[in-house]
């Protein structure tokens, strides 16, 4: 690594951190202002109506910080690519303004060589996103699902499970499910035959999930066999664990669909052991899209580089406008292809199509650099 590489990478990372911090703090501040009443209400419930305004405000700000701090990792996952392009624009604009690019070209260094540290930083930030996706987001998922009025809690609220079918057609119902404890309260499991008629019903006071067996272990549970001829059912007997693909993660996903983007690849692989599950296509799309988006971020950077990587300084405002007009539609189009299933395309092709389109464009743009 040369001194030029260290200089560019240091300046680029500094601009990235500053721009990322400004955008994150701006978004968090606007959200806190718009939802300050919710945080104040929670603070009054915690401290009592007789508490002073200063202690109430401090407590409310504590809830606001506890709500927004976990979202830092999600904010990075969503916007690090766009922020990187912005940091690249600021870095090259500074170098152009101080005639550093002119000096590099005059010394015999190709501008394509100047692009190497930008690409290296893009790859490094993509690697950081992989760590964020695999290790940080899955552990913060329960906090990221909270609403403003539940920001004082460690996890999302419990919710009832209305009749929900699994991959084999069994119906699951419960009066309450707590994602934090992974526990069903008053669950009922109705197994059905090929004609959709109930063949067995199991119920219990509560049920806990056994990850190894992929089954709900019923506490004080009973089951009855329901006769197909309509003559009634057998006598109740102790219920065995109920094996189903409706794990705590899938039940939470049925309620909060956005949790799919917070799962690790290991969690997705465990859930895809039931290939006929309703969520299988969405899980495959989520797993592939996170890697495709890493490639999109690098390729969009290649497309944006020639707007500022020029031996002739000047016209920075015009270049910034053209860069925004090209980069923003590229991001939105790529995200649309990755998130929205296309009937005529397979999941793999639909997700990888933006990468296949942007790859020759990015390489061609890098070849267009005048050096």
C-alpha cells in the first residue's frame, strides 16, 4: 500500500464516518421530535405523574436513545452504499479543488490507479456489512421490531396467534406468543388429513420450542384422535411434542415480515429445511439479495467514480447533479428487482439481474476515465 493509497483511504473513511453520522443523527433527531409525546408518556408511566419535568425529560431521552441506538446497525445495512458514494464525491471534490488529481496525473499515475483505494474501501465496508448481517442484526432483531410506545421494553410485545397453517397443513392457534421467551400460551394444534378434515387435536397450558427436534413441547398437554366418520374422538391422552415448521422465528415473521432481512444465513438455512413452507421463497430471496446488494454497491461506486475522477478540475456542482441522477435511479431499480418477485423470473435470476446489468456498465464506466 502506497502513501497515496493511505491518504485517499483515510480521507474517504473520514468523510464516510462524518456523512453517516450526520445522516443518522438527523434522522434520529427528526424521529425523536415527532414522537416526543410517546417517550414522555412512557417516562411519566415509569416515574409517576408527580415526577419533575427534568427527570421526566431525562428518562424520555433515555428511552429515545434505547430505541434508536440499535437501529444504527440497520441504518448501516440500508444506506452504507449510498453514503459511500457521497463520501467518494466529497473526497474527489476536495482532491480536485486542491489540484491533487492534476498532480497525480502529472507525476505519471493513472487515474484508474487512483480508483483502487476507493474500490478497496468499498470491499472492506461490504465485509463489515456481512459481519453486521450475520452477527449483530440477528441479536438486535427483537429490539428493532419495537414501536415507539414499547421502547421501554427489551423486546417486541407478545401477540395472539390466530389460526395459522404450517407447511403440512396443520393449524396452530394460541392466545398469546412471547418472542422473548419463545413460549406459547394456551396453544392448540389441529392436524388435518389430505382432504382438509381434522384428524388430531392437541392442546396445552403452554408450549416451549425445542430447536433440536423442531417441535413444540407441550406442558400439561393432551391430544385426541378425531374419527373421520364423524363419530367423535378418542379419549384424551398425554400429548407428544408437535413437530412443525412454525418455529418462533417463523411465527414472528408472520407477524412482522421485516424480520426476514435481520436473520443470519444459518437461521434462514434452518427455516428452509421445510422447503414447502409459505415463507420459503421470501427467505431465499432475502438470503440472495443481501449478497447481490453488496455487488450492487461496489458497481454503483464504479459507475459514479468517473463523474469526479477527472484530470480536468471544475464544474463540481454539475457533476454532482449528474451523479445523483444516475446513482439514485440505479439504487431504486436494483432494490425493486431484489424485493419484488417477478412472475416470469426465478428467485435467483430476479435478484441477480441488477448485478448482471450493472457489471458491464460499471466496467465500461471505469474504462471511460480520461487519464
